[in-house]
C-alpha cells in the first residue's frame, strides 16, 4: 500500500511542478467559468480548480488501477512509475461535470457581486496543494505552498475568497505553518453573500467535516438556507456538529473501496431525513453522488442564488 | 505525543462514531487501533501492511475527538505518525 501512496504522491508532485495542477489535465478547464470577470486586484475569488478537480480524482485512480497498480500492493511496483503511466493522456471531466462546475462558480461570483463585494479573478490561478497535504506529504506540500504564496504576492493579492473547505483550511490553517510572514486574509464566499432565492424548499444538509469541526462554519450555511426559507431537516445523530458523518472522500485515492462503503452508510443515514441533500464541498458531492440512488444531491451554490 | 496516546482508556466510544471503522469493522481502521499503530511508529517500531493501512485511511474527520472522554488529540497523533512513517522510507 505504501507503494501505491508513493505512486500517487509522484503523480501529484510531478503535475504540480509542470502545471500547478495535481493531475494530468488540460488546465483550461479551470478558468472557463471566469471569462468576462475582471482580472486581478487586491481581493480575488480563488477556485483552486476544486469543482473541476473533484470528479477527476476517481478517474485518475481508475487509470492507475487499469495499468496494474493495486492498492493492495500486489502489483504496486508498477505504479511506482506513477507520473509516467499517463504518458500524454489527459483526464477530462464530462461535459455535464464541467458545465456544473462552471455554473456553481459563476453563481458564486454573481452572488458576491450582488452583495457589493468587489473582487477579481486570476485566470492562471495555481491549485492550492491540498491533496498533497491530505495524502500526508507535508514537506512536498510546504515547498509548493511557498510557491503559491509567492504567486499571490507577486500579483498584489491581499485577500482570498475561497469556495470550498479544503482550500480554505490549507490556506488559513496550514500555509501559515510553512510560509514565513504569511499575511493573506482568507474568507469564505459563504461569509459574504446575501442570497435572495432558493431552488428547493426542504433538504438535509451533509456537513463538510472541515467546515463543521475545524473551521467553525457549521451555522453559517444553515443561516444562509434560513435566509431564503429552505427548511433543513436536522437529527442530532445524523446532522449534529459532533455526529455528522464524513463522506469518505478524503481516502478516495487511497482506498476507493473503503471510501465507497463510508459513502453508502452516509447516504443511508441522510436518506432517512430527506430525498434532497445539500453539500458544501465538491469532494462530498462527488463521493456521495456515486453512492446515492434515488437521492438528489445539490451543492449549496446550486440551491441559493 | 506518546504520553498523549497513553492516556487512552480503550473505552471504545470513538469506534462507535468512526466512519471507516463502521465501514469495515476492523480494529486498525478505527481510532483506538490507529492510536496504537501511531504509538508504534512514533516509538520507532517496525512498520507493517496494517500500520500503513491504518494510518493512511484515517479521514481526519475528527468525529472521534468529539466523543473521546480523555480529550486525546487523536487526529494530530495519527497525522504526526503518518508523516514520520512516510519520511522514514
Ligand atoms: S474514546 Fe478516547 S479514550 Fe476511549 S478508546 Fe477512543 S481514544 Fe481511547
Ligand atoms: S478522524 Fe480518523 S479515526 Fe477519527 S473518526 Fe475520523 S476516520 Fe475515524
């Protein structure tokens, strides 16, 4: 299994070096949503390409497994070639996945503008490095984080608006540990928007572990839903701050079988409360969607506008 | 960190809320098992397939920490041990 994890690390590090994106993919998928928005400035809306990246993680694992890498370690040596097995092959989100990601980000941008928030975008924004940190390769992460920080500084950025919990967590809590004199202000779009309508009337919220238990945002998205009249069904053992279960996503690349089983259990719990689930993280969305049959899963930024 | 781990009373409350333990029902894939694996690594012990599997599959979801009566920083221990394990090879 350690070979497998190292193969993943090689793949991610190699691609970050070449492309500032963790997987072999055409980077243009990251910036389509931003067309027409003002470039740069002191405050930027930073997607870290997370909405486009999330569906690609499972695809990358599939490719690695097909070329003979195995998370059980049987033929894992082959995977040691991690970065090379893809050759010139590029991962691509499906048209529907790409459209969905772009739509979510555009809606966030529109909500911010309507709330009077001025911001710019960076069309060649680098990925935050979160995946590397989460895989456990902190030294690789640290040197990459310093590079990303320099990128922001060189462009005069002082404040970053995040759209997902993984990016928010590493920027706010992990970067300062590794980047000397880190002084970027990190805010979430959820702290700033003032939505006026919703596309559903009743749903259950699936919390992000990071938002609920690390970043103190448990009440923030609930308040947003309240403000547009969405009824969120609660049950302390399913949606309570302490008991809300993880989607399994963080180990999707390490043990997809266990991640899938975790998601199935989570979907079963949620489905008892509502047939509509609202997620606040692109990784949760992907992992739960794969296990959900007959359940409608929507991102918060697909519900409020 | 080892003294932190040694405060574990092995009560098992954490296992009841751990998503990976509930998915596979194997001790090394739950918090109290992971703590012992972490202890072995931090103490310089030999690694095995189970140690890697145990530490690499923690979701870092923190569900266990919120129910632990000994308030052990379970995720910090696991992450620290994992870092040590990968750096060693
Ligand atoms: S809940 Fe805390 S004290 Fe009890 S077994 Fe788990 S880690 Fe040990
Ligand atoms: S943080 Fe790790 S050990 Fe604790 S409940 Fe989550 S998956 Fe289990």
